[in-house]
């Protein structure tokens, strides 16, 4: 039984390491760049905040969204960097820093 528990533990650690790498949390030398289009969304949790919902339904929590882009439903194109070593109280989306953001017509 003890060997089974050890094996399950090792598999769990391996899977978690892979998940962190996919989110860009495993490599501290290079920023993970995300390019795309989507919509600004006001999320009414934890006092409310603005996030970006990409066209592929990925959710991003921008840490530096300019005030002029804080408009629910606004269509945007963006370049983001995953904010490594960052935790938030929102527990919504992947924390990111905006490198470039532009409105779409």
C-alpha cells in the first residue's frame, strides 16, 4: 500500500510540474507571450474587476489595464506576458501584464 501511495504522489508532482510549465510558470528566464483578440469583460466578483476573454475562451486577468480600456464588451487585440510569481485574490484567469492593447472596430 505504501508503494502505491508513493507512486501516486510522484505522478501527481509530475503532472503539476507539466501544468506549471504550460502556464509559463516553470521558466523564469523568458516571458511567455500571448497574442490574440477578444473582449474586455467586467467580472462581478471580489468587488468587481475587468478581465480579457480571448476569442478561444481563455481568460486573462490584466494587472495593468489602462482606464480607457475598462469598458465591458470592448473588442481588443492584445499582446500579453504571463505575470510569473503572481497571485491574486480574484482567482479568475491567468494574471498577465499588457505589452500592447488596441481597440478593434
